[in-house]
């Protein structure tokens, strides 16, 4: 049995989409699903509860993703174990593919390829991700996929990490390249923001997470591997100067703005404010 843990804070508009996709192809008893409605002021728990006995719902008054995952871990029985954001889309076939990769002796953590629908997004969002997706660290890291799967050994390592705002980044950094894998047979649809202001929010959160990881003794030595280098930007620009040049300039502008915002948050010691994209919370 594979256990799927879904921390959900006010995700009533999208959690059903994820659950429907997981259950549509699953055999009875194949996937054990735990939805943790944490700090919700909407009917996330009620929506999740409509999906039958294969979906277990826990309710916590504390709006904290890390605490929600650990609460589910107290109840979940299966390995491999997948931690899935409530606003992505994932099918049972992808769960199987990730689980199969984790059964290999050298793989402790795995994630799916990203599906990234751009329909309805303004150029200010599309251009940023056109560049971001070309970076080597983005192509091989487990962050930004909405899904992280671990074996039992990988789970023990993940559980030892301190609570960090960027849990997917921490999960990626906790495993060297030879112990993690992006599974080409698996695919998660990650919905990008629908506005520039929403993009700025989630990129600020990502940079705060990177700074937080750099301050953690367990992750500091490898935290730079998640950063974009000047060489990465140059390579993207040179690959197609006419097409990519303006996009790289735009990417750089967004990065400067969000780094300034992230630095203010770090100086203030604010690692709790969750800069959340609300534009994708409607199915």
C-alpha cells in the first residue's frame, strides 16, 4: 500500500480535483489517502470526506503545513509515502510510477515531471517560467513539483529535518543526486499563478525558503545547489538570444524585486508568513 498525505489549508475549491484524479484509476485499497485540513475556515474537510472510505480526513486547528504532515504520519501505514500539495493534479498511474522508482535500492526520494499549463496566464508570468524551467537545478530538483515521495529510509531522513517553510526544497536538498530521481513516467499538473502579483508572492516565499535552508546546519552545505547562477542565466540567453534575451531580462527583474522582499522578511525573522497564490485555488 502507498500512503498519500495531503496537507490542505482552505483548499475546498481544488482538493476534490486532486482526490478525483487519484481515485479514478486506483484499485481498491491500493492507495491510502490522508487529508489533513489544517487551520481551515472553509469546508475543505467536508469536501474531502465525500470521496469515500479510501480517503481519511484529519482536522487540525493549527494552520501549519509541516505540523499537518507530521500529524498524518502518526496515522499513515504505507510506504512508499507521498506528500502531495492539494492544488496539484496527480493520477494513480503516476503514484505507481513514483512508488516503483522508490523501490529501487538507491533511490530514497522521487518526484514527477511537471505539467505546467500556461493557458490564461499573462506574459509576465509565462516569460518568467519559460526561463525558470530551463535551469539545470529546476529540471533535476524535487522542489516546485507539488509532490515528493520517499521510501521508508528516506522518510526517516525527512522526518529528522527541522520545520522549514520550503518543505519541498528541504526534501530535495536532503538527498544527493544519486538518491533522488525525477520519474519521467509520472506527471503532476502544477498550476502557475494567474497574475504578476501572485507570482511575486510565491517567488518571495521560495527565496525566503532558500535563505532559511542556508541557515540550517543540515542543509547549509548544499543549499547553494538550489540557487540560480549567472552562468545559468547566460546559458539560457545564449541558447536563443532573440527569443530568450527579453525573457531573461524580465526574469532578472522579477528576481531582484523578490530578493529585496525576501531579505526584508529574513531580516525581520519572518519565516511564518505564507505568501500564498490565491489565484489558482479555484478549480
